[in-house]
């Protein structure tokens, strides 16, 4: 018999865990209350895979766990990861901010006006100094979520969209709860950090990589996407309110975008939105085991960056616990999906039923 796992939540956490488990031969079903995958914070993410930049305000674990993320996404979804690095800049009056950022991070090189022009011609002549984090990457979270879901379906994973909050879990050997900010109030210490963003469209600005604009009050980033779209983010507000963006935040994000490049003044505002980042006090994700149920939450501002590493960890824990509890029996496993998606040497998972 095959290990059957129910995953609650089709955000980046649930989908990456589904991918890892299905790759090892488990039979996986995903229950999602929204009508599509990425119904929560994952939909609003910038998609930056930027562990060196994030280290500026995050613990070392974010760098050690996150540095392999681009490789994971590349292997899972070839063609989705853009490895052009990250540019960090400040207006000339705030150069001290740039030095402070450099002192708190590793993995960057200094650029002057000329080299900024070489690396990012769209910003030619606008900034005197920049930090370039060459090894960082980014992806479009919405495209990645949709592609991952499509791949999972091809691998035999069954999705239940519009599912009830308590979608029945009878018959499953394990339940993995990846419900993000919806678990606030149930998961001890879990809180929400509201992130507001907008999407601008303009053919007048060309960027090849995420650009972070340091500012003492509202640090901003702009991530280029297809079709002349730019994701502009993001506020960090201690709140679990997922309601519409405030007028103040629109003004501050647009002001910062305008400071990066005045052509953003003529851009069309395609979308505004807000997502609630689920966070624990240390702003690091946690895996909690409660008998059959494994709770995976607290990705804060690092869901796309840290989910691959956490998904591997969760899968290893499920395999280890099932092997300890149930005698594995080679005859009891079926290929859960076509062979081209299978791991070359898949671990077999013992079944409980
Ligand atoms: C503006 C913004 C920018 C960000 N930028 C980045 C970035 O550049 N890089 C990065 O790595 N991270 C970024 N993040 C953080 C990242 O988006 C989150 O860490 C990540 O989305 C959390 O993923 P999750 O799967 O845990 O939660 P979610 O994405 O919220 O998914 C939880 C899912 O569970 C579903 N659900 C809830 N209750 C139930 C239930 N009972 N049963 C079934 N389903 C349920 C919800 O509908 C939802 O789809 C950003 C976040 C925001 C808001």
C-alpha cells in the first residue's frame, strides 16, 4: 500500500511539499479553500530568490537554507528562474544606507556609474553607486505556482479547489497543514505581517533584475516581469489585515518607483494588492508534528526562498517516521506518476493501512 498524504493549502509551501513527496512515490492530494492555487500570500510575492540581500535583516539560516532555492526551482520548473542577480541602490543623499547594507551582507560587489550602466542600461546616469549581488535570482511567482500545479497534476497529484476548511482527512496516513496566515489564532505565536504591493505597466523602463532602492523609511524593490510589467513592493506592517492597499502605501510605493525612474510616473497601475505573510517571532519557518498532522508555517517574507529546503526536510521526516513505524515493503508501491517525473532512485515510503 502506498503512503497517502493530504496537504491543506496550495500556496508555495503546500505545492513544494507536494512536489517532494510525489517525487518520492507518495500518493498526494491537495485541498485548497480558494478556487485556484496560490490563494494566499504566495499570489502577491515578488518572487525574489535573494538570500544574500535578505541576510541584511534576517538570520544566517535564511542564507544557508535559501542559497539552493534557485537550483531547486530550476530543476523543478526549467526556464522559470532568471539568474541575473540583484541591484541595490540609493539616491545620492542616502549613500550611507548603501554602505550600511554592504556591511551587513556578503556576496556583493560595488558598482560605479559606468558599471551600473553596463549591468542595467535602463538606469544609466541615474545613480552613482550600487551593490550588485551577482548570484541572486528571481522568478514570476504566479507563473511558477501555475506551472508547479500543472506539473503536479501530471505527476498524479489530485487537487480539490474550493474545498471546505475541514476537508475530510479520513484514509490519509499524514496530513500536512500549509494554511499560512489562515492558521493565525490556531498556531501558537503565529502572526501576520501585511505586505502591500502594486503592479505597474510601462514600456519606457527596461530592467533585467530586481532592483532594491534603500530608503530610511520605506525600502522598496521593483521586480521586472513579462509584458512590461513591474511588481513594486512591499510594505511591512504588523497586521493580519488582507484588505485593500491604503492610500498612503500607494503614494509611498509610487514615490519610490518614481525615484528609481521618472518614467514610472507615466506607468499604468495594473493591480494593487495585499498579502499577509505568516510569521513566528524569529521570522523563520517551523515544522511542527502533532501525531498524524505536520504543520509547516511561518515563511514570513521568504516563502519562495525557503520552501524548497523546508519541503525536502518535511519529506525526509515523513519518510523517516514512516520507515520507523511501518515495515517498508517493496511490493506495495505503485508509480504515482509517469516515469519521466520520477526521481532516479525514489525512496519508498511504508504505508500505514
Ligand atoms: C507583498 C509580498 C511580497 C513577497 N515577496 C517575496 C519574495 O520576493 N520572495 C519570497 O521568497 N517570499 C516573498 N513573500 C513571502 C511569501 O509570499 C510567503 O512567505 C509565502 O507565500 C507563504 O506561503 P504559504 O504557502 O505558507 O502561505 P500562502 O501562500 O498564504 O498559502 C496558504 C494557502 O492555504 C489556503 N488555505 C487556508 N486555509 C485552508 C484550509 N483550512 N484548507 C485548505 N486550504 C487552506 C489558502 O487559501 C492559501 O492558498 C512575499 C509576500 C508578500 C505578501
